[in-house]
C-alpha cells in the first residue's frame, strides 16, 4: 500500500471537556462525542481536497455531510476509517480521535479500527459469493465466535437489516442475484454482524428508488439506537429527514456544522442558506 | 457510398478467405488421416501402445501418455509459479515495478521455442542426469521447459482476470477490516476464478501443442513412462520426427495423430472460452 502521510504533532491529545469545542462552529453542545476531527487537511497530490476541518461526531446520532458534488464529502468520510490510505499520493495532516484515541497514530491496528468503524458504499458492493458467505466474511476474518453460533448471528443481523424474510430461504444463493436495495441491505447486514461502533454511509441510497430509499432511511433510524452513524448525501431532504447534526461542505471547507434543525431553518452562513434553498448545487 | 461498399466487401472477402483456409486445413487433415481409423480401428489406434511403422503397427497410446505426463508436469510446476506472479503483480506489486515486469514477462512469449529447447539440452538435461539419474532427456526436463514456456500465457490471462475484478470488492473487504491478503485470497481470487481457470486451460493447450522444445529435451522414446526421469515422446513430436519420410499407411497414421491433437486442442480452447464467458456465479 503506497502511502505517504505527514502527521504533524499538534500539541497534546485533546481532552474533550464539556462545552469546550475549540474551533468548532457548533452552536449547541453535543452531549456524547464519539469522534472528533481536529484541523484535518487532506491533499490528493497537489490538490487540497479538505481544508482544516473541525467537527465532532455524536454518539448514537446520525450526522449528515451535505454539499454539492465534488466538495469533499466522500473524502472526509473516508478519512474516518482511513480508507484514503489505499490511494496513492494522499497526504493528511491533523487528527481524528475515536474515544480520545488518535486513529492516525502509527501503532493503531488498522484492521481493528476498520472493524470498529464500518462503511457502506454508494454502490452496493456485496462480494460475488453467496449471501451466507458475505455475512460470515467478517466473522471469518476477525475470528468471531464458533461456527455453531454463526447461524444465530446471521439471522439476527438479517432481521436488523430487514432482509431476513426476503432471503431466509436462499442464504446459499449468490448475493449478486439480489435487487439493488436488497444488496445494500446485505452490505449493511454484513457490517453490523461484526458489531461496529460507528457506521459510515456514503450516499447509500443514491442508486435506489424512492421506496427503497424510504426503507433504508427507516432502517437507519432504528440502527441509531445501537450505532453512531455518519451519512454522506447530496440529497438535502434526506439529510433533513434522518440526521440529527449536519455539516455543510463547500470546496473542501466545512462551512457550517450544527444541529440539523438549525442548518435547515436558520443557517448562519449565506452560502449554506443559498445551498439549502437550492440556489446552487 | 460506392467506395464504402467496396471496402466493406473487400474486408468481408478477406475475412472469409481466412476462415476458408482454416476450414481447408481442417478438411485436409481429416481427409488424409481418416484412413488409418478405418483400416485399424479407432480403439486400436488410440489405445494400443505399440508404434512400429516398419511392422505396420500404429498405436498412439504411448504418445498420448507422453503428452499427458509432460503436460501435467508442466502445469504442476508452471501454474503455481504463474499464478503467484500474477497475483503479486495485480495486488501487491508497486505500480512502477509492475510496469517493468509485465512487458518483461510478455517478452518471454516472443523467444523462439528452439532457444528454450537449447537451454534445456545444454543446462537442464545434464543437471537432471547428474543429480537425479536417468538419461537426462526426460519427462521432467520436458515439463520444466514447458513450465517456463506457458508462464506468459497463464500470467497475462490470469492478470487480466484479476484486473477485471471491480475495485469495490477490495474496498468493501478492506473496510470490513480484512487485511490485503485476506481480501485477495477470499474475495478477489474467487471473483476472478473463471478467468484464472481459463488461463490454466490455455496454458495447457500451449503445453500440449508445443513441439520443438519438447523434441529437444524429452528423449522421444516410444514407450509409456513409469517415472519422470524416463524419456518420452509426445503426439506433436511424433508427427514432427517422422513426417519427413513417412509414406502410405504410416503417413496416414501421422495425420491421424494430427486429428487427435486437433480434437484435444479444440476441446481445451472451447473449455477456456466457456470459462471466460461465464459470469461470476456461485
Ligand atoms: N483519488 C483521487 N485522486 C485525486 N483527486 C480526487 C480523488 N478522489 C476525489 N478527488 C477529488 O477530490 C474532490 C472531492 O471528491 P469527493 O470527496 O469524492 O467529493 P464528493 O463526495 O463530495 O462528491 C473532488 O474534486 C475530486 O475530484
Ligand atoms: Mg462522493
């Protein structure tokens, strides 16, 4: 994995006392902070894709990243589980904390980290294996449990992803034969079976029809009881519907980050207002 | 408009004549060879191990076994080697190095087979004679030389298959916390499976069909080998060695050998085609 990263040391790890959100444009207080992004910048070669981002991810809430296409939403999301590491020529500075631990530290276990912070992609990407094998994949790579309890886990995660009734009779047929929204649900099931703590979703509904989108949104609402969710969407209605907090990105900058209600009813920045009222984007 | 039509027609004719030539060759081989099947019978021709043209004994079984042994040997040595190389090139190798290595491997395909044979005779056979025994010119020597010769075929086709696997599978797997190797082993290779199988089958076809290098290094004795250190004759060697002076029934028997080879290669290529066209499925 060719990667070059520069990680300047910016003082001591930040201790997150109540009410102390240095540089954060948040008005209200987030009660339980799960992740914190500090002074994050990212370059693709010479291209400065993320500029000094500061924000917090609240536990058991849905945080949405909105903004026009190409503004850096996916890039920001992928810094949270270090998926940008696999891209050549990416340079990152700043810090990201998960429970006060810097995930960009040298000695962080990358596989452990990605097990804790799972990801759902824009295009559903079940492996070209059977539904069963897709689900046991995470169990196998992380050596979770005995085979005897796998079936139980599989049923549970499929029920949690609202897929059980659709596939219970064909667990051993190919995952590629499922419909698009079933595939996306399978990807969610494949993720929650290894019990991550944070789920990152990159436009998970953009390839789905409105009804399937509704279902995934409902699903997200039930999942937030157990998981911390960050969702990227270019669909503002979706952000307004599902999220608790929203961050508005423009050209690599986090213009505004706040309660979703505030963002959509009383944005502080003119550019946010222009975007949510549909004046551009 | 007229000119367009003319060009179109010309190319059509050229394409047809190429096909026609191919058909002609096929018909010719079958016409020349069919006699031997009629005269001594299909079963005897294929399954008798006795080949003594002067005594009118024409049985291909020794040569068939020779081809089988040498080909299997070449696959046992060559396939793991080739697949390791293509997996390394596709998944682990820095792009810069891959850009140099890949053409270098493809260059291997351009080396005339007589050169491989020559190296086999001069270096490989004496080594085998000295350290393992036997005459040196043997199944083992043939298999080793063929193993090298099938590398470019197997590597480039399996490499294409690995490159064709959508990047999203790797990302999905890494995002679940898999290591690079786990992703390759558990997702990418299974996804490329049909292409990889096709590459092996095509390598097999190359091994079955190779003649010059095999004649030079494998000893050409007409008998069923009992060990990899014994010399063997393959179907292709049989034709090349004897066609120069064969007449009558002998000549027919050699064309019959050609027919057998033709059918084997057709079967292998069809199988490879079916595998490359097959959608990833489970
Ligand atoms: N692998 C990459 N290499 C170079 N530039 C990239 C790469 N990925 C994304 N970019 C650029 O970074 C910017 C942000 O991309 P992205 O995060 O995908 O935006 P979004 O998800 O908001 O549409 C875009 O200008 C895009 O062209
Ligand atoms: Mg995106």
